[in-house]
């Protein structure tokens, strides 16, 4: 091998990859992926398109996507798109034009239909669903954070008639789907305080009445009434008015959203973490809480049972509220360290970074 060829190969190996991350909101899982990509040497560009209902703002987002795609895509090596929706289409079209590898990351609502709550992109046939399907056809790969978003969750259907699973709507994309879960830092998410007995925590970004129902908050209220000796805390409230139709038990404390350091303290002090959601992808807060040695309790839907395994208690819907109460009153056997070890094993940052590195 000539010296010139060696130098050329070395330069190619050391060349920074140009990557674009497309998203609607800068959620924690989005910002984590951006940081992972930067840490492995990628030059990261961003296209953010907040979901806006005004037709003028909607059109502005699309124009912005076209402009940024024209500027960025000729020099990109790959594009990662969180969720399949309106914001995904234009970048995916440009990825085809410029032969850029494209990955859609499916987190939940882009693989479900919940008729009761009017939630999910596959709820109604029309322009939005057609665009979502086209997005999946245009993409190079589709990453789902949990197997249930690929094949569907039968338990969720039996509980609440929630349909799910990409291959149940678009079987043709089966071969491009991969199960790539999100990741969590065991160095940051660790217990920093002593546990307080008989404390139960739930964390959720509750910014809409529909989210209030999706996250199972009414079940928390009902459970709290049955076991008044336990103290419940719900972190993430955005609007007090959402609770008006419900009678909040005295042993439930409602707290506004907190930053990461504050959340870690809440996780650290709670004995149990409660995830009563009717639908999820892979719940971030649940995994963070388990790393902080909370004993997990969760509904048997979507990514919840995969995260919890045998480290806590799984229940099958709201009709098993008595079983949840009985578990809480009698549990003395479960070692909370098992929850931490499970998340470290299944959802390490090293695994996700390795996958991003090999795109």
C-alpha cells in the first residue's frame, strides 16, 4: 500500500460524519441521542418543527424544513427522525434525492390507535395517516423502542381496544424494522438519598387532559383512597385545572415539573415507582426510577413489562386494583437493587451508542 493511499484512508476514517436529527419537540430522548452522536464524533445539525395547529405556522414549519433540507442534505451522511408525522416527510424526500441514509425512531403514538382517547396517528384514515405510511416506505430503517410497537400489544387491545404494531398497518416494511431501545445513564441515575417507607412516585409530563388519562392518573387516585397509609407523589403537572373533575385524595401530592437533579432526589427517596399507563413506548421515567432503586409497579402493556420483568409487580388493568393494594401492603421480599441491575443490563448507554456508531 502506497504512502499516499494510507494517508487517504486515514483521512476518510478520521473524517467527521455529518448527521441531522429531525424532531417536533426537544424531549429528553431526543437530546440524549444528539449528545451521543456528538460524543462519537458526528457533526450534528437539527431540524425542529414544533406541532402547531395554526395553518400559517404549519406552513411555516414545512417551508423551514424545505429550506434547511436544501442546505443540509447535500453534505449529510445520515438523518435520524424521531417519530413519523408531518415533520418527517420533507426530510425523508430529500434523503431519497441525495441518497442519505434515513432512520425513523418510533416512540409510541406513531404506531398506535386509541379510539377512546382519540390518540395515535393510525386513528383515522386521511392525509395524516397517508403521510405517516409514506414516511415509513421512504425511510432506510425503522427503529422501534419496544417490540410491541413492531408486532402490537394484545394486552392493551384487550384492556382498552388500543390497536398497535406497525406491521398490522404496513406489513411491507417488516424487513426494515429493528428493535433498538432507548438508553439510560447508570452513572447519573443512582440513589442519592435514603428511601422513605410507604412512598409511591409517578412522573409524567401532564400537559393535556388526554395525557392525564393516558398516564393512568385516575387509577392513582383510586389506589390512594384504598391505601391511605401510603403517600403518593405525582411530578410533572402543568395545569391544575385538569384535576378539577376528580376528587384528589389527601395522601396524593401534586408537584410541577422538575429538572434532572431534582427528579433524581424524588426517585431516590421513593420506595415504589408506579406506572399505570394505558399505553406507552418504553417509559423513560420508569427506567430512571428503577436505576434509582425504586421497586416498580406497572400495567402489563407495551414496554412496561419488558422494563420491569420480575423486579416488581405487574398488573392487568384497572380491575386489578385490589391486587396492587395487596402487594403494597404485604411486600417484604423484593430487593430494589434488582431493578437497577435489570435496566443496566437491558438499556445501557453503551449499547445505544454502539448502534448509532455503526449507522
